[in-house]
């Protein structure tokens, strides 16, 4: 237990810790369905993905505005602060990287009303530090008061070359958030992690990542080592070969998050052309339960990456084509 994380909840609301119903700490969308504030295929009858927990406000001022403080769930380093609500659908948001964790995950806190003084990129933050106040900022149009909440994500960043990919895609708008643009962040279910941690099934984020099942396995022929796996080497097994790296097998979960990497020697990719990639395994049961992500499709009788998986592969391996 010496290596067990020190972990906090991001608000003062004790409902989760006390095992109370979802309604006591999750903020639903306008649908009123409490499940719509959870992670996963929870919106638009399962067709829309939500990459966070939406945590409801339990403290209000006389005008009905939330006053709940937001706290860092672990110690770490502030990597990004966006104090301009009109520049992102996240509104005001903060990203903290927890570099001392077994797997250096990032946590994201969005829709803030304000950001605490002293919270700036490069700042070291202790667990439980107040980093801002819950709010309803969300791009050009604020959320209604009744649905003010904290949007809370846990994830990894896909690439340190995000701007190159972003420019290649020609979105027609400036990337105001550097590496910490939401398109460069992939997450896992915060509640599933907190549940596993509370029940002592895992002690670290790494153990949680390693407990996930592969929905898709992709094999790619390349001699390159993506910056993702340099940054998160704990997801790689076995160790890197001293010579002769020729490719990778990468496992993705049902939402397209890369969860395990295996380096390959030449015999594994014999017959591959250039940086060819192939889907070599799928879990149809896992994939069938997810309507909101397009990971695999069939073309001319062969499984190939669909749009969401293709995007993540582009970011991970620089496949700008």
C-alpha cells in the first residue's frame, strides 16, 4: 500500500464518498436523465460520446450562481490554463499533469466561473488545492444556471506534435490551446477509476489502465517510436529491443484509447509495405456495445480503421494522409 495514490474528490460534495445515488452528485443535460452526466455513450440515445463526469453544484449565491470550489484531485503541475471562455466549448478550463503518478495522467477541470490566483502553467499544485470556482462558461454561450457544473476528465495526450496534425487538417480556426486542445486528449471513465480505487481493486492509475480490455488491436510497420510511448513507457511490454524495431501492436479500448503497446521485430511485419497498418484482432462484444465511437469498418471484406480510430492513429504515428 506504500505506492497507493493519494486521491481526492474534485468538489466538497460528499455524496460519492458516502455512496449516495448518482442524482446527488451528477448533473444531467437538459434531457434530465442523470446518466447523461456520466462518461461514455450517454447522450442522444447512445450516439453521442461524453468524455467526463459532470459534477453538480451544491452551493449557490443569492443570484443562483454556483459557488462550489474546485480542487486538484492529486498533486501535480499545471500545464494549461484557458481563462478565455469564448475560445473553447470547455469555457474556462485547467489541465494538471500528475507527473509523480505511476502513469502520468492529466486531469481537466472545465466550465469554471473563475480560476484561482497563482494557478498558471508551470505552477506546482498540492492535492486538495483550490484551483477555481465551478461555473457555466462554455464557449460563446454560457450554460443555464440550473445546469452549471464541473466537467471533470482523466486522460492522456496523444502527441506532442499536435499542431502539425491540426494544421494539416485545415480546420479553419486557430488552435488556442497548444498540446492541451481537447482533440489531443483521450480519457477513461473517472467514475470507473474512482470505484476501482475505493474498492481497493487498484492502487494506481497504471493498474487501472492495465485492467482494461482490448477492443481493437492494430499492427503497424514502422521503425519510429511515437512520443506517446516515450512519455508513457509503462504501457509498453515487453521492453524495447536493442536493435531491429520494425513495428508495433497497439491495443485500444472500446473508446479508442491506446492501452497497451508491444514492440515488434521484422518477422512480425513481413509483407507489410511502408508504414502499412492492419487490424489483427477485435472484440466484437465490446465494439457492439458502443454506438458513439466509429473504430472499425469493413471494406472489401477486410476490417479497417473507421474515422475515430483513424484520427487517433494519425495523431499517434503522424499518419498525415
